[in-house]
C-alpha cells in the first residue's frame, strides 16, 4: 500500500535528518535512529510492566479489573504524548513538504498521516494492556480478560492517535497571540494531565466494584470486561469504539489542515526590536521562549509541579504514618528532586530552528548547559517553594530533607542539561527530540529512575536513620561528581 510506504518514509526521514545533523563527535551515541529498535525497546518495557501488573490477578477478579483500568489510562496517556509531541516535529521540520511536490494523491498522504504514528512508537502501545490480560486469563482461567484487553488496546490506539493529532493541530495553530498561547497551553495541560487520573479512576473503580454498583460496567474500559456478559455493556463498548474511530478521522483531518496551510501569519503591528547581551539577557531569552511555547510551558507545569506534588501530598494526607517513616523523608526528597529534572529536555527542544543562530556565537557547550539550567530553575521557583513547604510539613522532618531536595533538584537538573549539551550536533541544525535520539532519551530516563530506585532499595536494607541520611548525601555527591566531569567535557565550543 502506497500510503503505508509514505508513512515509513516520513518517519525514517526524521531519523535520517537527526543522524545527519548529529555529527561524528556526539556524546553517548549508541546507534543511528531506527523505528524498529525504538518500538522494540518500548515493547520490552511495556511488556515487563504489563506482565508485572497482570500478576495482580492472584488477588482476585476485582483487582484485575482495577489493574486493567490503570493500564488502559496509562496506554492512552503514553499514546497521546507520543503523537502530540511528534506532530510538532512533522510541522516544525516540515517533513510533509517534499510529499506535496510529488505526484501523490491527497488521500494517500492523509492515510500516511494516520499510519505514521505506528512508526513513532504507537505499535508498542498494545503491549501495555494485552500481556496483562493474557496473564490474568491464565491465572483466573477466564478468557474474558484476554479478549477484553484486545478491545481495550484497540480503543487506546484509536483514542491516543485521534487526540494526539487533535492536540498537535491545536497546539501548532497559535504562537503569537496571548489568547492563542493560553488556549494552546491549556490544551497541552489537559493532554498531559491524563496520567494524574490513573490513581483517582482506579480508586473509583475499586470502590464501585466492592459496593456492587452496576453502572461501572457501562463505563470504558471496565465495560470491555463485562461486554461478554452484559448486552448493554456490549452495545456501549462497540459504540465507544466507533466514536473513538471517528475521533481519529476528525483529528487527522484537523492536523491535515494545520500542516498544509503554511506558517501562522504575523500580527499586523509595527516591529519592535532591541539588542541585549550578557547573562541576564540570555536567561531572559530562555524565559521568553518558554512562555511563548505552549507545549514546553505545559510540560514544565505538569512534570515539574503537579508530578512531584502528587508524590508528596498523598503521604502528607495520611493521618497515621507508619512507624519510622521520618527516616525515609530524606530519600523521598532526594528522589522527588531528581525526578523533577526530566522535563529540562524540553528547554533544548524548544529552540527548534532558532538553534541554528546559536552556532554563530562564541558559546561553549557548558555555557549552553548553564543557561538552560538557570532558566529551568527560575521557571521552577514556585515548585521549589511548594515542594519545600510540603517537605517541611512532615512531622519532625527538619531542614535537612529540604536541603537534600534542593541539592538533588539542582544536581540532577544540571546533570541532564550537561548531558544534552554534550550531545548537541557539531554543525548548525534544528533541535528536536530527534536530535538526541529517542532510544538514548529513554535509556537516560530509565537509568536515572533506576539510580534513585536502587538508592531507595538500599535504604530499606540498611537500618538506622543516620545511615539513610548518609546514603542520601553520598548519592548527592555522586550526582555532583558527574556534573563536574560533564562540565569539563563541555568546554568545547558549540
């Protein structure tokens, strides 16, 4: 089919441009971009997660339904992020432009847009749910869960593709008006906020099942579990599948309109410009780009503010904390500070085509890293204050966990910034997620999460409050030693 080939060409073109622009001396490059290897990596990760949660079936049928609900929302969240972020690449890198000069029908290009998400990682999405459904069916000796997981995976694919294209089309329309940027930022916040529904939705499903409410069986994804037993659930489930398929068609059409109408027209106002230089001007530039890029601003809001607070507040709200919980507050503060640094990547991606101008300046890679780190820290000042106040609210927590949190946030953020700065292409190029390689980004994130996870495991194995504090301080020292090495490495001119 011609349109499937077009989708493959579009996806591979993005990887080719990345590999071409990345240069020969890039830092920590594993291999050239590959859609097959990228999907294989995601499939491995998703399968491991899915199978692990599938073992929840040993606790009974109700918990299995709760687990499927969690995985379904996770599936949709990941899918929307993959699509929404990549549609920005399609527009910003103008990957569709060459196709418009070829004797290819509009219908084939539209179908290619629907299929290209498969090459970006959507092919791995079914493995978020289906392995769990298979494990649950084997444990419970009930084929219903496996069949339900197939329909849930199809629903997630339709919904994530449709919403991903829709979010991408809306987010790409507005860049120059305050009202437009506000609307676009809210759209991104809503898209990114789906992940925060996992906990409340799972709790609601668990309570409904335990109380015997029948209405829950009519709401997806739970309805897909009951569709083989209840005719109403079957009808509703099939109707939702049709609705989400129509959403996919609508989202593709909206994105097509956004991708083919050219650049957003400039506002009809007189141009104002001025020349500024120095550290303050450079940081101000970073902040302006952040505020004027809705996708970046929404990502920072969600992952740097809501995500860490969502980890801390549930523990704070528990009236009777477990005995000895105070000993683990330093480790919790260390991990939260480290996790907040992941969204710093967006401060590099937001440069887009404007990154080419940075190569004309006498900037070292370490200079770029410091500027991105400082801008990221300034944007996160409200977060630092909120998380710091939350940590201090823990009973008898003291000031030390807050200092560990600050050290972890600063050290991890600087480390990520230095890593990405050292990975920048040698030649002037457009910066996007393809610049660094999706495999490498995933491996870096998994590596950092594993580091904090291992630190946490170590504290469980070693008793004593002072020992746990010492482990936290040693972990911080390791992060800052890595920073020193990377800073030295980044003394090369960009």
